[in-house]
C-alpha cells in the first residue's frame, strides 16, 4: 500500500468511503452517519479534511502569470 495513502486512511476511513463509492452509495451520507454514530469524531474528520487540503495543494499545479 502507498505510504501516503496509508497515512491518510485513518482506521479504514478512506477504504470505507471507497467501498461505498464502488457500491454506488453517497460518501457524504456515510460521513454524516459515521459522525453521528461516534465511529469518527469531529476532530478526526477535521484532521482528515486538513490533510486532504494539504495534499490537494501539493498535487494541484500553481497557475503562474
């Protein structure tokens, strides 16, 4: 497994979202379900969002004029 992907997985969070996506489910609904059930805390979710934003900054090329 890719170390970066493994770092981002947060106890299977990313894998579960990918499974849902493959099954045709709604990832946003799954996130809300995980938050409301306590399987994922708001702090864990916020941390994942911050990490994803940092990765997107690295992967998104800058537009220079």
